């Protein structure tokens, strides 16, 4: 129940979107409050990263009353506050079936910005600091609108920039966070427009990760020194080669394929900061070689502004990142941001002109494969309006898999869009 005390006459039409924030033990839980006013009647929703809660109410003189229907009918949320020039603010009382769930908090609500630029803008951002965690409380370095383009750069996984200068401790330090005008309940679409190598060297691991090998084969490498390999990047020819190769590899070269190892947003409000070495529903350290030019990374928005982080630049990475690192380097980055409104996806997805791709992240490759397959099935059910029993004929004949990361157990389920050209659609 929401009760707002105002002046003697309620002068504002409350219709529209509000940023609703409840302060719970020092944490900020935010949701989008959408109201539609018809005379004295009000209706709408309170939407966060997981739910759309129905809202009904009335305006009666100086008092506004809203009832928010919670998922558990035994729970209630009552708020009392006042309207001023900054918006709404007041006190909230939560009550549940157990007495220990009763808590009093404070809250605010402000109008969502409506001053979107007429045309998309291009922002050039030169980072001076870098982040080593995905955090919901880190102040944004730049605010942008959907449709805007961001041109920026990254350091490498060890924190070294394009001039070979150490800038920050290692562990996948990232550029950001960027605040995009969005709210929980949306999906952020990060389009990678162009990734450009900005220096002439990279480094990689020397050994293969044990998980990828039989015990006898792993034994052959156990005494190999852990020092890293240095690579020379021929940017003019688009090739990488070992800087000090053994004789057998003196002529070995590989085409460069710049990619981002990390693309992620802030986790949910009640999560502590999460290391940039990790990944989950918010994206993160995906280490998927197809996160490159032309790809769009799709991430669920968990907090206002999404708070987008990018980095962990790779010049080349084979499937599985089998040496424990790719060809780690720094990049110039150009991305754009868009929104899918009112979508609630469970984890990161990637889309290109040719493919839909779901990324499964879990404690084992088997579990990661199951998550990737299940998420891709849900994608077809929701976006292509297929029934669950209509998915197996497609998967059985057309699904593809890639092991993005062995050490972190990332598996990608892929489906060519051309296979879906004549399926799905409206149902009676």
C-alpha cells in the first residue's frame, strides 16, 4: 500500500514512468513504477529485474493511495510519503508471514528522464581509471541514451595500456561503468561496431589447462615453466606470430581476430561486487571468440542505468581459451547501445546477422551445456512463439555448439537464423 501526502490540491498528472528506489539496510533496490491516471483512478506496474507487480489505486483530494500486489498474498508493502519538487519520498513498512520479515525502510521516486536527444550521439571517452569488479554502486563514468555510440579503449588483462604503461592491477580490469538510460526489466543490447588493435604485442600462457587433457598428456607439460609467451602483432598484415619461437614454429602465424573477453553489467542490488574474472547472468568474463565486430551482446538489466563494463581485450582466442589466456592485449573499442524493452532474460546471449547464441555458464561443462541449450529453447519459445515440443525437430537437425571457455566452463549453443525463416509466428 502506497500513501502519498501532498498539498491541499493534487496538481500533477501522475501518468508516466518513475524511478522507484527503496533503501534497505544501506542497499538501493530500484524498480520502474509506471502509472496511468484516468480521473481519480490509477493503474500500472512496479517492475524490477524479476517481476511486474500490478498496481492499482486512486487519487482522493490530497492523498494518493496505491496497492501493489506482491507475489505472495501473505506479504504486504506499505509506503507513506510526500511530494516535493524532487519527486516523492517517505517511509516504507514491509510485512510478511514471519515476524522477522517485518522491516521499515525509506524510499524515493523520481520521474524518469524524458529529454532524450533528437538524434543519437557519439561519445569519445578516454579512461583514466579501470574497474576490477562488476558493481552496482560504482559511480558511472559516462551517461548515454539508447542509440548512442561510445568510442573508448581498454587495458590488457594485466592492466597495461597501449603505450606499455601499467595502469592498474591485473585480473581483467575493465573500462566503465557506462550508465544507459534504462531500468530493470529491460535487456541491454551492446552492438560491437569495431575493435582495433592499438599496440604491436600480446602475451599468452605456455601450458594447456589440465581439464582439457588426459593425465598422461598433462604429465608431459608439468615441468614447463609458467612464464608467458610474447607475441608480435603485425597490424598492417593482420597477423600474429611468436616473438621468440622455437625452430619448429618459426614460420607459424595466425590471423588476428580482435574480441572482447569481458562484456557485462552490474549484478542485482543485493549482490556484493563480483570479480571481473567471473561471469554469470549479468555477463562478465565470457571469453567467447564471437564477441567481436558485428556481434550484439544481450544482457539483462538489473539496476537503473545497467552500468555497462567492457574490456579484457584479445587479439586472438581459440575455442576453450586452452592456455588459460588468449593473446592478451589492449584495444580501441567502438560500441553502440540499444534496449529491448520489457524483456527478462536469465543470462547473456549473443546475436549476429547469421546466428542466435545462448551462453551457458556453470560449474561443469555438462551443466553449462544444459543451461545453454535450455536458454536457446526458451528464446525460440518466447521470440518465435514455438511450443516446447516444436523445438526438438529444429535442435536435432540444426543446433551447433562451441566450448567458449574450458577453465570457466562456458558453452555456447548456436542456431542459424536461416533455419528459423519459416517457423513460429502468431497463434490462434
